[in-house]
C-alpha cells in the first residue's frame, strides 16, 4: 500500500498561487479497490471533510485516506494504513499531514507540520528504525510551494488537461518521508478506459521514474483522471517484478459536478 501511495505524490504551484480549477467539494468520498494480477488485495477510502478548518486565517480542507487488506491477502500480511492532511482549499498548500501505518510486523506513526512563517518543516516519526521517544527533525523550506501527498493529488486533479498536448511535461515537487522529491510527468492524451464505474474518457499521465528496484520498464507507472469537471482519479497501474498492481475507483459520493465523462 505504501507503493500505491507513493504514486500519488507531487505538486508544484508557482508561489503558492490560487488554483482556479477546484474539482473537489466538501464531503467527497471515493472508494478504491487494490489488486495484483487477478487478485483483490485491498480496499481504500478517500474522504474530504464536510466543513472547512481554519489555519493562519485561511480556509482549509481536511483529507483522510484509509487502506486495508482484503480477501486472502489479509491471511498472509494484514495491512491497516491511514494517511491524512490539512491543506489550503485555494492553493492546496499543506499545513499538516500524518501517516499511521500497520503492515504486518511493521508499524509507523508520523506527523508533519509546515510552518510558513519560519519557513521550515517539523517532522516527527516513530518506527522500528527510530529511537523512542519520538525524535523531532526540522527541514528548511526554500520556497512555500512544496507539497505533501494529499496536496499533490489535489493539484493533479486541478490541472486543465484540455490545454495540454501529447508529450507536454508536468513538473512535480514534494516532501515525503524525510526527503524532498522532484518529479516530472508526461501527458499522453485522452484514452477511453473501461472502469468499475463505467467506460470513461480519461486523461492519461505517465510519471518519469528513476531506475529503481520496485518498478519495471520505461513507463512503469500510469494513472488516468476522468476527462470531466471532477477529474476523478480512476486508475493507477504499476508494472512490478511479479506482475501489475492496480488501484481502481469503484464508487463515488458527493462529487462537485454532475458526472459527464464525454
């Protein structure tokens, strides 16, 4: 599940500018299925708060994501993961994020605080590799447009893909798990995809992946976003050593716009 979450990292907004295309509404709820080959290995939920939260005089939304093993996968290694964040509703800039992971014998608790007055990140994590009590680390923010996982996902949904051409590159910048990441994604145009919620026109985007021991092939990771005003994250595929892993949308509630996948 950590691998699937990493696929959704990112977000670069020039000087934390206001995002005009905001496809997410309060109370949105998305359900996902995680599969590996023919087998369902987990279920996931993405929820947006029903009301705004104030941070530094700004209205923010709270996002909570949960993922659990399902079917036979739970017999071999039980997973119960939770992620979340409080992000500015207009710029998607994060103020707070957390991870609470339980994956077999592995457990991790993490909180990240973004302070734009002092321009630093306060990072606290407890894991099998970290001493107790939980240590506090500080990371310098060289600019105020570095995003967490949730803000990056919201940014990816806010892009106006209609103005893009095949081959256009999207820059991504994020902080995750004690590191700053610099990504690029390539737009591959519109593609009809048969999903759990229907046959849908989607914007296809492929991240440029550095050579690693997890993913296989040049275009190892691909994700599809619905080609309508909601820009729902419909599917992520990842080619791995022993097969292809998928994260697919199975249902949705309280989306901002009427569904129009044309």
